[in-house]
C-alpha cells in the first residue's frame, strides 16, 4: 500500500534561524515557524490560533536560510514530518519536526536574497 509524508506550510519565522556546522562538513539550520488559523465562532466573534512548527534544513539550503532569513519573514516550507523519541529520568518524550526539502522566500526580499534557499544570490 502506498503512503505519503508531505508537509506544505506558509508561515512566519518566530526567531532568526540557528545554523550549525557539524562534523563531516554538514550544515543544519533550525527555526520555529508560526502558522495562524482564524475563524468565527458560533456567536460570530473572530477567533485565532497560532501553531508553532519546528523546522530543520540541511546543506546549502541551511546556509542560505541562515544568511537571509530573519524573525518575522514569511516563507513556504515543503518537507516531511519526522518524530524523535527518547527517555529521560524514566519519562518518555517525543518531538515532531519538519525536515524541509525546499524553502521558498515570500514577501519583500532583501537585496541580494534568492527566492529559494540554496539558490545562489543574484
């Protein structure tokens, strides 16, 4: 049976990305992305909810994300869900993140910023 693990989110960065160079020459960038949902309740009052998503980007895209993205910037993230499980002090924990395969910069670009993370600045 076929399956699909695909995520598409448009949201705003909650903070500047944190970029780390790892052993073996790999680079990873992590950040939190906020998405908002608005609706009217049964009484017609506007309601809003913010969801926070942990995002991880690797390689050249990570370097570009770290160079050009800042808190508040709107982006499109395409990727897949990954959940890690661990135990600490007898308590089981889990954390779900999005491993991005593509990051698209939205909104007004900064001078020299590419449209896609990993593209060479123009």
